[in-house]
C-alpha cells in the first residue's frame, strides 16, 4: 500500500502546497486531453484568439461545435483526483490550487482556494463591453437560433468542443451581445491570448507564500503554467510532479510520480 509512499511523505512534510493541475486531472471525468504522453498534439490544435476575433466564419464553426460539445462537458462530474485535492485543502495542506482546466470541477468537488488560470467555460464574455453572462443562458440562446443543431451527435473533443467533420457552418447563427452587439467569446484564455496580469500576480503571491509545489496531471507544455514551475525552482522550492507521461518540469522536479492522478492521490481520501 506504500506504492506512493514518496509522494505521501512529500505532501505530509509540507503545510502550504502550491498545487497546479492540468488536463490529466479531468481526464478520468471523461474530459478529453489535447496531448499524448510525449506532450505532442493528439488532434488539430484549438482555435487561436486571433482567428476567433478576426473571422465570423471561425466563430460560427467554434460555437457550432461547442453547442454540441457542451452537453457532455457540462454533465461531467469530479473524480477521485478532484476529491483528493479538496480533501488536501480541508486538511490545511494547500496554499492555493491553480488550475489550467476550465471545467470548474475542483470547485464542484469542494475546493475553495482555486484560481482558474485559463478562465471558465461556464461563462461567456462580451469582447465589446466586457459583460459576463452564464454559459447556460447563452447555450439556450444558441439552441433557439439553431434548432436543428442540438440533435447532432458528435465525438467529444477537449474544452467542450465536438468533432463535427463535413458539417456546413455557413448557416449557423451566433448571437451577439444583447447590450452592445459585441462579439461573444467563452470566458477562457484562448491559445494566442494572454492570461490577465492580475490573475498571474495573484498566483505568484500564493507561490511566494508556499513551501513547495505539486503539479498534478499536466505536461506543462504551455508556458502560462510552466512559468510557475520556473519560479518555484528559482526560489528553491521543492517540486513534485504527478503525471502519466513526460512533462517539461521533469528535470526540475525532486519527485516524479508516473501514474494516473486519481490513483496516486487516493491515499488522501
Ligand atoms: Zn457587450
């Protein structure tokens, strides 16, 4: 039963862990990952911020796929990894939980000290006036304007997306902001978009207060998450990594556990 004994003692020795989670944490909840065990793209890379903002055709395609993909994404439930990290927080072992995931499953599992580094898919933001609205309301608006679409069946893709190959998006209607007519975008950080500065600074402040870092289920191929590992290493904080597959932090980690997150963290429950 002490298979993960090194991880247990790493966690037990610290009281203020800076926890960083990624897609591997949500994979057991049925939310697919973008990358394989070597950190390479498994599928077509997601739409960039620039492409989304520049073209109505790109937005039709994004929201058409998302209209179909949302149902399963929205229905996903937390798994043992989320519950173990919520328990770690209740035990007083977590300084903060910074997640690269946009699914809100840490909060559903009961974690309170969470920073959503890349935003939340359950909110929609107007790029004109900045108003934020609930995705559930926008989902209803999308379905009302595109009544044939919700019936489409499709394979799931990451971030509430769906694989809709060979579908014509030209007649898809994307509602605009009801207040200002602006472009509506999911309230998540797209590829090619920066994480808001105050959010990064808030996370850095927690990292400064932490005594160690624990990475759970991320290959850290995206710099927006990797920079926290760099900062932790530069300030001499020990780093443990739980991930199935290679990560960009392997050389900096004092402990690497190559296992599914929900299995490696189960001792916390
Ligand atoms: Zn607006």
